[in-house]
C-alpha cells in the first residue's frame, strides 16, 4: 500500500524480487525530498549477531551510482548486534533520495563478504503486465489445497512447467489467456469473485475454485513406501526462482546427495538460466532427502527414483518460501509441515551432561524419542500427514535418537573440553566418563539395524557408522565385526551389516580410486544378503576404471617436485614459482571427505577465475597413497605437491594446522594474508582473492 503526504511517500509492505536472506524483511519505505528511509525486520536465532556495514547502499535499477547509508536507527551502524531472546529486531536505515522517476531500487552491501542483497524493490507502480493484478500470484485449489497455478509478470507456472504468455483477452472481471511452453499451448479462462479468490479452468463451463490461502489443508501424500526401495534410476529436480535477476551474479547452486552404499556424499552443480529456471537430472537409486545449497534456498527436498519434483523458490516478503509440483510434490509438502521432527536441545545437553550418568542420559533421550514418535503418530491419525511422510519422520526420529544415545562419550568429552578450555587439538587427557556396559545399548536391536525402510532417513548412515565403531564390536575384519554384532546385540546378517561391508569395499574402490579384481567382487556377491548392493559395487568399480582412463587425457593440472631446501624456507620455496599471482594453498588428503567435497565445490570458482592472476596450489603428504593421488589429481585443476612426512610436519608447525582441509591465502608479493580451517565457501574465498588481485 502506498500513502502520499506533503513531500513524503510511504510504502507499506513494499513488493520486491529475490532476496539472498530469508530472515530479512522490508516492512516499509519512506520517500522524502531529501532521503530514502527503509524499515527492516529481522527474525533469526537468538544470540546470533548481525551487523549493518557502513558500505550498505541502495542503487536505482539500471543506474550505476550506489547511494550509501547515512544513518541507522534501532541498532548501531558498523557494529555487531546480538539478537535478543525473541530473535527479532526492527530498525530503519536512511539513504540519500533516489531522484526523480526511479521506480525500482536494489539494496546491498559493498563491503568484502557482504551477504544481504534485495533486488527490484518497487518504489512506484511498474508498467502494466499481461496479467491483471487480481490474477497475479500463487493459486491453491479450494478442493485439495494443492498449489496448481502461479501467474507472474512475465511467466506462469502450471503442471510443473514454466509457461510464457500468449494471447490475452481481458474483460472486466473475466480474463482469457493462452500459456505457451515450446510447441505446447493451453487456453485458460479466469473469473474473480468478490472475496479476492477466483475460478480458473480450460473451459468457461468447467471453472474450479482457487484461493491465495496457502495455509489451507493440502492433500497428504498417499500410500506408504513399498519394498524394495533400491531402484537404479534417476530423479529430476527442476524449478523456478521467483523474482530472480541475473544482477544477483549467481548462476549456479549445489545439490548434495548421500550415497549410503559407498558412505560418501556426491555434489551436483545446477545451472540457473537468466529467467530463474533450472533443471537437473540426477542418478538416484533410493528415495531420500537431498540438501539444496543456494543463496535463495538452503534446505532439504525429497526425491524419488524415476520421479520428478518441481520446486518454485520464492524468497520474497510474506512468501512461504517453497511451493511444489510433480510426482514427489505431496511428500515434500507434508515434510514441510514439521520443521524439526526430532527434539534435541544440544545446548542443554552441553550444560547438563557432565552431571548426568549414562543411564540418566539414556532416560532423557528415550523420553524425547517417545514424545517425538507420539507427535507424528497423532498427525498421521488426524490426516495432517500421509503414510510416506510418517515413514520418513519415523526413520529420522529412530536413527537420530539412537545415534545420539551412542554419542554419550563424545558429547561428554565435548562438554568437558568446553568447561575446561581444552582445545580440540589437545590429546591424551582423561574426561572421566563412566564405562558404558552392553546393557546401556539395549536400544540396539536387529530390527533397528537391518530395517530395509531405514534408508528413508539420512540419519541411518550416522547410526550405522556409530554402530560399527562401537567399543564392543569394532574390528576391521568383516567376519569378526559381524560375530561381535551377533554376540553383544543379537544382530543377524541383513541390510545394516551389508552396508558396513559395502562401505568398506567402496572406500578402497571409490575413495582411493583403486578398482577391485573380479575375485573380490565375486566374494562380495557371496557375502552380501542384499543383491542390489553387490550390483551397485560392480557398477562403481566399472565407473572408477573408466574414470581413471578418462583422467589420463585431462589437462589443467601440474605435478611438481617439492623444492629441496631448508625446513623454514620450504613454504616460501613452493610459492616462489607463483609470485605475482594471488595464491590459494590447500592442504588436503585423498582420504579426507571434507577435502574432496571442497574440491568439488571450488571447481566452478577455478573456472571463473581462470586467467585472472590467481594460482591454486594443493599440498598433500604420504598418507595419500601415491597411486590414489595420481588417479585423483587430473580432476583437480591447479598445481600439485606431495611432500614427505618431515616436510608435512614442518608445514603443519608453521601454520599451526589442527586439521584439514586447511587453506592459506598469499598475496602477489608472497605475504600470507589469511588462513582458514575448513572450506569457508566460494563466496568468501572469491571476495578475498578478487580483493587481493585488485590491489
């Protein structure tokens, strides 16, 4: 709503396009002859801090000049502000006036590492669009509650596809429009009612009722998942980022998919076209939640082999954020209904666990387990969620709580370190935990371990990992491990034990890029009670063979001899070759999963910065088997070094490295500028590198 007074225009709840933060909202804008005042509201985690940098600006869309902030009211400018217990704060920022005729502005942060950006903020009504105002927006069926239509300024969404507008015929409260997708064209008739709702249909005689109200009950996902769940296929994840503009400067995002058979995680790059549309077909062999990591949506979506999901991401004020169509839409809508199906207060445990005996801890977790189970049971009973969502929630609850129960010692040690200020790198201290008896682990059962429905939860992988390294059963020899599982927990051979065996085999085949001979594959086929796992391992084995051959033809990587020099001059001798460039040095190992994940994440950044006075240097040591290292590095562009144990120790000591991956950023003159433990993300690295290149 826009109100105009003398020399002042007030815009309540302004319309804007895409925003890069889902907890930042613009509530009001005041335009005067001398200033532009924007009112914000933040709702985030209590205790976290936010900051408004002095480089915060607004910029007229289509203009070159940035108008920088003048004052802030409600929180301090350029200082950290800790959010109160409510997690909410309202404040206003004052900028110079935008000038005559400006209809849209962008909001952003020009400081290094700036993250808050909002695009296409409307200051005045835009030009007329094909669609009348009363028809625009998202429409939900009054009969089913499902999302079925969206009409935007230039595009429409229907049946999991993006459509452009064809011929339009407005007529008072009625409207006729054609939607075009490639060679396909559909005609629709729409009529509004007095309550702001409307009727839409492909025939004027068959109109259906629709509402903007997304809160009304949608149809729950139907029948339960049936066995077998494993199915070698693919899943298609497509969608549309509402309000997207190429000015965001982001053309890709990542999807992370867990592979429970190899025990690894795969990342897939998804490209965004200039209209905000995206589509990715992913190899997929069992139904599960995958993690989408983007500036516009960070969260999980549920994909199924052989099925598609259309996801409209709407990172704007007042939007629920996600809308789904396609074959997997119902279960995704259901899974959104419970934000946190598992009750676990990590901070409370950190505060209390040093005073909790193992049985007290077990009682506390078991009570939460029961409460969480009762909650989803009641939702299923009243029809608020379907069978499929209930199965996923139940698996999440079971394996999260079971994994937590197996983590008593780890949580106790973490709290002990925190209380006594003992760094994570310190070893050899005694945290004085009570000894856990086999009776403590009574929750570990054959049904829990070998349940074929367990793969619906990503937490099952954590449960399996903790179980195979349990102090009562741990053994690198498969036959001994299985014997111990049976002896202490009465666990028979089944899916859980098969996965432990498969992950062990795949660690060498996939992680170490060392194909197995036919004799090993035959032995695995005889040992595994789940035939699909043996088939999958054979497929992985063939893929690795092909990958090794493919890598032999790749370029863009250089294997270097480590300079022979004194220990205190080793690092300087390595980087001397690249002086004049900004250098990102990565300490890594072939066996390090976070290292390999970061290598995948940084690939697009390496391509983007190619030829821009930036060198990428990767250093590993003898713990990376030489053949594995040689097989992996053709897929890792840049300069490579494999140093001796002593040389690695010198480098570790020089930087005080406590773990890998570890990164060192060096400027053009060879001076160390920054270090990072763990990969901080492409945006952070890019900002630092580009700043140093420009100096």
